[in-house]
């Protein structure tokens, strides 16, 4: 298992990033969105469809969480560049706990149901140990 440093509730400019994970496979800005399900299970009403741009829940559609995840990842990328002098990618991640997610399209947003974030470590390593330490140090300073 690859080692990650994980940070919670990182204060940014007028908002916070729910979680940041920093490890060999990258830097991930994770936005968590809780959404209530109907009390009665029927017609697959526990599934959310993600087409890469919007979330289609049973009875409603949302785009703001997707936009928010992107905005936060972009903000963190700029912040890291200012803090470290390195131009490193930050990947936006959206966690929607308790829902079955049906992916219908490609996206820069990584999305999961909050149960098992191990998919983050299954990616190719793109950061050196020194980069992981440097980014983590700057986050911890805040």
C-alpha cells in the first residue's frame, strides 16, 4: 500500500477543502457531498448517474458539486505552486457517501461513494518522495 498524507478541512480563501490526499500517485482535493436517499427502496433509487458533467439523482440533477470539486482543485494547484515553486497537478475528487455511482462518461473528476479510496493509490506514481514531503510540509504549515 502506497503511503498518503491526508489532511482534513483545509482552509482556503473563503471556503475549505474537505480532504487533501498527497502521495506518490498525486495530489487529490476531495469534496464530500452527503445526499439523503428516499426511505423506501424502489426503482434503483439508490443510484446516481454521473456523465462527466452532472450528477443525476432519482428526482433531481446537480452540477454544483462537480464545479466545486474543479474549483477547489484549481485553487489548490495554484496555492501549491506559490508555496513550493512547483507546477504540480491536483486532481479533483468527489465523494458521495452511500450511493451507487453509475459512470456514463469520461471526466477529469474522480468520483466514488466514499467507501474505499484505494483507487487513488492504484494510479501510476507521478510524484517523488521529495515532492510529497514538500507539498505535505506546506499544507501542514497552514
